[in-house]
C-alpha cells in the first residue's frame, strides 16, 4: 500500500469513486459516485426524516374528526431500522472504496498500468467470486431476516400493544416492560411460574428424548436382537407422520370420549380428565410422552449411524482389560456419542424450550385463574402467543421473546464452550 498519496486519493475520501475516475477507471468510478449520489438523494428525500422519526416515533396523532391522518409509529420504527441498515451498507461500501483507491495508488506508484473495468470484473469473478456471489444474498438476509428480528427486539422497549396501537402514538419506554414482567402483579406471578416449568420441561424432555434415542439405537444395533430392520421401522414411521397430526391424535386418545377413557369405562371406572382444567401433572406427563414419541426417532437414527461407525478395537481392548458392558458404555460409547452430538443436544434443548406445538394442540386456549392468559402447561412461547396474537400485548410479548433468547443463548453457549465437542473440535480420543 502506498505511503505517499496524491490528491486523487483524498478526492475519493470526499466523494466515492472520484479518485478512481481520475485514475482512468471511469466505469467503476462512475458507479461509486452514483452510489453516493443515490444515498444522499435518499437522505434528502426520505432517509433523514426516517432517522428522526426513529427516535420520536411520531408527533402527530390521527384525528378522524379533523381529517388528520397522523403518524404511524410502527411504520416509522420499521423505516428507521431500514435507514440504519442502509447507513451500514453505505459505510461498508465507503470502506471498500478507501481500500480500492489505496490499492490503485500503489499500482500507479509502482509504474504498473491501472486495471480497466473488464480486468476488475474478471478479478472479481475469479479471486473474489465468493464475495460477489454472497453479497446480494447477505443484503437480502439483512432486509428480510435481520430487520424483523431487530424490529421485534426494539418493540420490547416500547409501549406498543393493548390500547396503544396505531393510530395512537407509540413511545419508547426503555426497560419498563422488563420491570413489569418481573414486578407487576399482573404479569410477575405468571412469568415466574411459567419460567420455572419451562426450564423443567426443557431439561426433562431433552433428557428423555436423548437417552431414549440412544437406548433404542443400542438395542437395535445389538447383534443378539433379531429382526432389527422391522423393529427400527416402527419409530421411523412415528417420525415420518407430521407432528401436528400426532398431537391431534393423542389429544383425541386422552379426551373424555377417546379410546383410553372408553377402556377405563369398560372396566367400570369413571372417565379421567387427562387434559382437563385441573389436570396439571397428568397433562404435563402426556406432553412429555407425546414429545418423546415425536422426537426420539430422530435421535435414534443419528445415534444408529454413529454406532455403526464406531471403532470396535476399543471395545475389544476394553473386554481384554476385563471391562463389562456397563463400563464399556460409560467409558467408550457414551463419551463418543456425546462428543459428536453435543451441538445436536443443544439444538434439542433450545427446540424443546421453544416447543410451541405440544401444549398448543393438547390444551390450547385454556386459561387458569392463577395464571394471566395462560395455563399450568403453557411454556413461555405459548404465553407469548396468547399475549401478543390473541390479546394485543405486543410489547410484553416482544419482551418475553427477548428474555427467551437471552436464557437459551446463555445456557446453550455455557454448555457448548465447556463440552469436548468445542474443546476438541468434535474429535474423540
């Protein structure tokens, strides 16, 4: 990189592409200059106002009597986020412009010819091909994936929801929503009850699915088991059926008029409300069972593939040292599987923590007196849905969503960085 810069370098600092244009790279220079012109035009026509509206979220309230349209705070928030996204993109392009003009200065100083536009395109399609291919998809991800996530996070810091929806003006409230969830009698008891059950559910369901899947894999790979293909097909069939169909089927089976209660009645007993309003732990246990029915086959298939590729010499050496089957499982099989499947185990935990469908299909729409818009089987994700979608508590729902993200991120990262899968890069020794 050149240490001595001429005026053309500083021209590109003031206006992107002008230095390249003066060095003879006319097409590239014009494209960069037009990019800056386009962004400044956006700032003048709309972007500058979007920046301001992001912080104010509107100042003019709608009035139908006076025919005043008013400001839409939600649209202003979205457009404000988009304006910051465009700012980040233009800053990145400006940074690339500085790198490029420095390189052009170095080429000119060394006495070499400055590459023309065709040469630049060929270089991009050769050495910088991954960057070229990924640029537009990354921009698309930023707009269609990152922007909605940022919007949801920012909603948690507003009073959006309830009666405060457009045309009412939305305001920034800082950490008030988090304080409400933790301290307000309307939300706090329900939040802590559901959070405690949510953690218990995630740990139990993940453990049951994981170890049951490993047990079935060990069973079906045992040479003494006859007809392994036939026995293995039953869990696979359960896995192949869409989850919501299985959930609806189990809901019917455990209902008052379902086959299980029919059998109970045939033996002269009264029907049992397995999923009734006061069926707290029976409904929870049914949820654990149904979740295992849906989730165990995937772990079984994963573990079966791993066990088929294990090093049998390790087991032969262990048997020669006098290790029984339990010692072999404890010292060889389980560490081997755990090392390779830690990321999957973490994914299972996060998925179970945010498992919306289980209790939504089994007991959806059930509200209990000790819970605010929730039941004793609802998880945080179900409560979030009840608050935001069914009852318009959007800001509280966004706050709960952010809390879920923080909890699952902390737990997942804490487990992963302490695992052998992270420390050894997945190698088992």
